[in-house]
C-alpha cells in the first residue's frame, strides 16, 4: 500500500495552514486573535528617537535612538531596565522587567539579582553597539491574552483597554501610551519563493510561509559552507559541510536568543569579526526571516475589497556558497479571506498529484516552520508605525 501520496497531502495542508495562522489585524498564538497595541502618543517627541510596536511571536516594542541623548525605559516597578543612546543598548540585569522582556509570554524564573523596586542598584551590561533594540513589554498584552468571544462575534473594531510605558530622556520624564484594539481580520500574508531551491549540487533552500514571518530551511550536503548574511550585511549563519553555526556577534542572533527566553550571549555588533558557535550537529538549519516578512501595513481597503491576492513586497536574502554570491528571492503577498478559503480548498488535491513530493524533507521543514512560528525563534516581523487618533 502506497502511503506517500496521502501523507504528502496532509503535510501540504499543514504547510498552507501557516498562511492562515496569522490573519492581518488579528495576530495571536496558534491563530488566536489578539488585541493590537496601538501607539497614540510619545511625549516628549525627540528628533532621532523612534518607537514602534511590532508583532513577531507576540507584540513587542522596537526602538531606535540616533540622537545625542539617552532614552531609558522604566520597568513595571519603576526601575530602569533598558537604555538606548550614543553608546549603544544597555540592559539592567538587576531588573525583573528586563528578564520578562526577553520572553514572549514572560519569564517563569528570575535570577537572584533580579529584584523589584526603583531603589535597587542597576547592573548595566551592553547588549548591542547599534542604538536599536526590540523587547516584549508585557504592558502591551491584555490580562487573559485573548479577545472575548462576544467581541469576535460582533466583527467590529473595539477598544479593549489602554497602556502606558514611562521613560526618561536623559533626566527628563516622558511616556509612550496607547490603546489595545481588536480589529476584525481582513486576510493574511504569505510568501512565495521565486529563486531556485537547488542553487548547487547538494544544496537545498526552502522558504516556508508562516503567516507574518516565513521560515527559511537550508540543507547543505556539498563540500562548501553556505553563509547567510544578516540585514546589516554581517555573516549571520554558516551551514555545512558538517555542522551548522551562527555568528554570536550578529544582531540577528541576539534577536533569536531573546525570543527563546535567553539573555544575549554576547554584545551584538555587525561590524565585529565573526565569532562562530555551533547550533546544530548536522548541515541543516532553519530560522524565521524578517526580510521576507509581512510589511508594516495592510493594502488599502479598495484593494482588499477586490478579493484577489496582491504582491506587497519583493525581497532578497544574500548568501554565499564558497566564492559564489547569490540571493534567495521571492515575494510577499496579501491574500484576502475569500481567496484564502479558495486556496485552502485546493491545497490537498494539488499535493496528492505531486509524485515528486519529498515527504522526509518537506515534512521536516513544515513542522520546523510551525515550531518556529510558535515562538522558539524571533525575527521581528510586522511593524506598525505610530498612529495617532
């Protein structure tokens, strides 16, 4: 009895479910909708300081500061926990908020030196040379986590709460504040790989859609390493010939560690000499790739109303195999709900007709992408700029 084709159909359906898992305007774990934190005001506004809300495995802040001043964010018990300025990013390793901010759902255990209170002496350590950082501030997350069923059934925009995060610009007090808003889903983003999946003998590259952030899987059975470059041009990952490694100086690697609930293992510096550390005993690895992620905003309402998929981003990820440079290329599409249902209906049948479907390889890729999307790895994804009311 040939089990290959029906199992392939199941895997294909599971793969497509990644595109359904994160509908626009209704992000949430395992496809559950969440209230979206929307920034309403940042006071004072300082030229060079930018604060945004982002979604990856949960909602988070992303802040950068190119000014000559230092911005220090205050924790839930009034303690300083993060500062960004001309000397880069520093974290207070005595702050409970700092450790909570490294974990999408909050830390379950804290080290002995982490104590609440504004009077606890800070322990500052530099996290990155570049003056930008992202963190999971749980003041953005409503208690209980999910949207009430009656709000979902109403299918209307609803404000579910408000939030405030204080900070200091040098010694000047300030705050960023906003609302928690539920927005009915209008569709989803998905990613389509356009470049070849077999760029060299023994090398396979597969981009798997993940709703807001896709996973990239690389298998390298050749004699040359595959080196993937980060968004600042630095070497990020080195895959094969025997093992897989990451550059612990890469800013992307710092983000990966943060999402897995770990403190950064080294100071992120895209200009530093690479320092390689093994992450897998095999020449296969996968990660979430933000350069192919959903863009900041959904398409305009008239585009959504047409009910057809539309390309919203062209993306390219550079890599090298030995001395040969190349790129992983593709597009990110916005697919309205009606089109999603139509595609889902045909996904299983298409897989059953594919006699060349590699179950062992693609099954592992899809399962890995699902785990990544659940929150083991972080790559900042859908960023929404400040919106005022």
